[in-house]
DNA sequence: ATAGCTGCAAATGCTTTGCAAGGCC
DNA sequence: GGCCTTGCAAAGCATTTGCAGCTAT
């Protein structure tokens, strides 16, 4: 799907989208954050990346970012609601660009993660929390052995 | 709930249960494995421990076990179907003594984990896997912010 | 100008591994 | 006796942190 045009002209999300998005959540649109946000959101809302993934991708595209900054940025984005953390493996943390309510298919062998649209799965009879505590989130992971 | 009798007389599971259980799955009943198994299963099937937890507990009771052996043992038990791994945090791995199908409440602040009986929750309309792959497991985690 | 960011490298913390010594069958 | 286990310490890895220098506004 690569084209000959340079990557900054090649995004479905225009520059101003990313920029405004950062401003809106109160993060200074620095070069690194802009670049990472563009990578993350350019193909719509269906990416699942690790810090390592995103760091490699950035470097591959010639963006100078340190791994530490990628980690910091991913956590900032998550905190601001631009990303969602998905915990499926103890060894790696995935970040998901789809912040709406949904579950995941997880291919354990390949490490691939796939969204399950909220309307294609349904939990009936959610039990009450033992102490009446408020539910923050419900994670559903369907594990697949391949 | 502590009594004055020594801990080995104090278990709801008799010694031979643990011993046979180990034999049955093909693990040599060594001193360490027996001791850890007794700790894990003594209070029925509702424990959620980390390696660190179990290691501390063992040492508190005067059982000489190294942390590495606790890790190895937990993984062996898991592999043999005596335990189940629960992944809720990227920083820690929990092991659950309840191997039947069930979900979990997870109290994020305190790190407490609580079983959700399978019959008190239900997923309706499980979506087919994209490629017809076989489902290995479905994890349900209800996160609570306290 | 200045508060906030970034990069690097070092530190951290959980988990795994290598290998010699010990224990079960 | 022979093979599986254990223990320890060291290694491994993903992630976090401290701090000096940079940069948006």
C-alpha cells in the first residue's frame, strides 16, 4: 500500500486533525507527538501497537524519536483518552487506537490483535460487584491458539 | 482462622490428595512442590496469587523454597491444568486455583482479584472468529477502580 | 522567558536461565 | 544410579526515571 508520495501527504487524516486533537486534550503538539499521532491514526481506528512497534515504524519513516519518548507518548495519549491499553500478555503492552467499547480477538502465537465490534458481542446478566463498587471497564478477550 | 495445630494437620485437603494430584499429572512430588500445592489448595479453590505472594507465604511458614522454584512450579502447575494464569496487569502475573470456566473482578488499586462464577455471567452472541480459527479461551475481566 | 518536552543512559522490577549440587524412584 | 529438581546468582527484557538540554507558545 506504499506510494511514492512522501508520507506526510499520504495520510487520511490531515495535519490539522492531528494538531487540533493534541491541542484539544491539552498536549503540546511537539514534533514527536505529531509524528507519532499521525502514524497511529493515519489508517483509521484499527491499530494495535506496542511501544517497540511504533518506535520501529517511526524510525523506518525517518522520524527521530527515542523509545522512552514513545513510551511516554503512548501513556500520555492513553491518559488523555486518545488510546486504550489492552492487556493480553504479561510480557508486552498493546495500545489500541479504537477507544470505543469493544473486545478483542487475540492470536496467541502471532501476537495479532483484532477488534470485536461492540455490537457483535453481548454480555447478558452482568453480575453486581460484590461491594457495590462501580465498574470501570469490562475487558473481553477471545484467545485463539494460532 | 489460624489454629494452634501445626499447618500440616490444618488443611482441608489431606496430604494424600496433594500427593496423588501431583502424581496424576506426572510431576514428581518433591518437598517443594508438595508444600506449595498444599498452600495453594488448602482453602478450597479460590486463591489468586502472584509468585511473590506464594514465595512470601511459604517462607512465612518456614518452607525453604527459592523464588525461581516458585515461578517454575507455578508454570508447571499451570501447564498441567492445576492452575490458571490470569492476565490483568502488565507488571504482575496472577495464578488462580479455580480452573473451571469463570471471569474475574479486578480491583485495580488494591490488586485484589475475585472470581465471577460462570453461571452468574453470560456472553450471548459470541462472534465467529474471522478466519474460522478455534477459540481457545474467553477471558472476561470486570475492572473496578478501587 | 519559561514551563513543558525530549533524549539518553542508567535504574527498576518481574521473570527466566545456566549450572552445580541434591533428591526421588 | 540415573534423571529430574532445586537453588542461587546472573542474565534478560520491557518499562520507567533522572536530568541536562531543547522547544513550543
